[in-house]
């Protein structure tokens, strides 16, 4: 079953990378961007925002959700614009898995649990630890800053939960 989880995480990675590449530089002029920024600034609100995608497809997916973490820079001093684009890709991938594929492993719905790393290694490492230990994620994706990636990789090794880096080098 672990291979199935890895395949789902890889889908999120690919969707995020495609959206980042196709996003363009004029995202600040997009009318929807300010509303999305406010929603994702508070991780609790973003968790609730993923729920409608799951309820729309409730006839197709059932069972206990599979929780996947999204560790992103959603506020300063990080790069909140990049974090928003990555989050959009992750949310689209979750919606695709839930609606088009009928859920993840055994038809279970995918839910995204968002944590703001603020673009700093310390916040990112503690956020990843919180995602795994308190939120029960099976793995996470979404790293943007290389310094955060390096710090989180060490925590991921310690906890044994996969961490797929989307943009960090």
C-alpha cells in the first residue's frame, strides 16, 4: 500500500509543477488571487477549503480520508505568491483524485492538510513534525525554499514519512 501512497504524492507533485510552469508572472493581477491568499493565510481555513471538493464527490469516494500534507510558504518572509500557486496545483490534484479516479487507496478520499512554513527552516521543520505527529499525514509535498527543504528532510528521515520537494533545489 505504501507504493500507492507514493503514486498519489507523485500526482500532486506533477500537478503542482505543471501549474507553476503555466502560471505566468501576472498572478498579482488575477482577481481571484487576493481572495485565495486570505483563505490560505490561516492553515485552519485552508483545511476547511479542501472539504467542499470532497463533499462534491461524496457519492464517488467513501471511508476515512487519506491525509496529505502541503508545507508551503504562505506568508512573509517566505514567498506567499509561489506558495499559493503550488497550493492551487495540490488542490487540483486532490480534486482530480477524488472525482475522476474515485478516491485514492480503496476509494478513500484525499484531504490536503496545509501548514505555512513562512519560508524559514525552523518553522518548516516544526510544521512538518506537526503535520505528521498531530495531523496524521501519510506524506507531504510543496517545499519552495531550499533552506526549508534541507531542514525538513532531516525531520522526515527521523519520522519516516515521505516528503516530495516540488521547487527547492
